[in-house]
């Protein structure tokens, strides 16, 4: 059953045994710097969108350039005017049941 309120559609759950499984099994980005000391093993923590940095430190890669924390700190110490941003990684697990201790509901299904 679908309920319509103004311009939004909501599914009405008639059973509390309906669970959605959302998995984020994406491989993490790795450092793309040519001279990375952890070559291939370091998970990227920063991203740089500057063309100059991409050309200087990763010849074959256009922006965005994903960097491990060591490479990002090394490059930032040499080029302090360049901006580096944190990478938002996908969430590993999402709760499908309400975990609030305060709320007392009959249906404890999370809305995703």
C-alpha cells in the first residue's frame, strides 16, 4: 500500500519482518601518487582537485587526485596554498531497526 501526502510517496509497512539490506562493499580508494612510500597499500584519506598538483605528482591521472595522509601532508608542506579535502567513505553498516532506547513504538523499522 502506498500513502500519498502532498508530493511525497511513502510505503506503508504491514509487517515488521521486512528488512532491507544495504551493503557498501566498494573497494576503498588508494593513493594515486607516483612516488607514494606505501605504493598500492595506502587507503586514500584526502582528495585534491587542483590540476597543478595532479600533473606534478601523478603524471597519468587527471583530477581528482586521491592521496594517503602521508602523501597529502608531504605535498601540503611544499605547496601550502593548495587545498586538500577529506574523503567521505561509505558507511559499512546501517541499522534497519530503530535503536533508540527512549522511543517505544510497535514498528521499529528505520526509514532509509
